[in-house]
C-alpha cells in the first residue's frame, strides 16, 4: 500500500477497528484510550473530539498535542515490519501505535505497554 493511501485512512474508521481488536481479547476501551493518549498526548476530551471529527491519520498525528518522547522505546515487529527501522516519521508513528495496540490485545501488562 502506498504511503499516501495509509495516511489518508480516516481515524474515525480506524479507531473502532482497534477497539474491536482489543475488546475481542478482553481489554477495554479505557485501556485503548490510555494507550493512544500516552503516545499522542491527547486529553480524554481531545481524543473524543478526534474520534468524532472527519480526520485522516496524517491530521490525527499532526494535531497530537505532544508525541511521547518514550515512543522510541516502542520496538519490535508489527505487520512484518520492524517498527524502529521505519524511516518515514509519520509511518513510524502509525506503526508504533499499531504495535502498542497489538501488545494491549495480546494481554501485555499496561505498565510494560506504556514503557513504565
């Protein structure tokens, strides 16, 4: 898939997919929101606003208040791609979020997911 197509994915359509994935594994929306907020710096109200807005992934990450500096600790493979080796900055952020959601769905402890 071309980067432009990935960046154009609508956040309000992706979020329910993330939610379905984690809930199917016994995790909660609150936990998913906590992971997203940790990475992006959104407040609970800010994240709700983004979930209701018509925004693509590029806009979602561009409007993020403060990308967590500990995001560099998010490493490993997601979708066959090593997260820390992704060169494009926006694509790396997307892969970091994918990795965190995967870890949540796999039952990893929240303190480890949040690199605490």
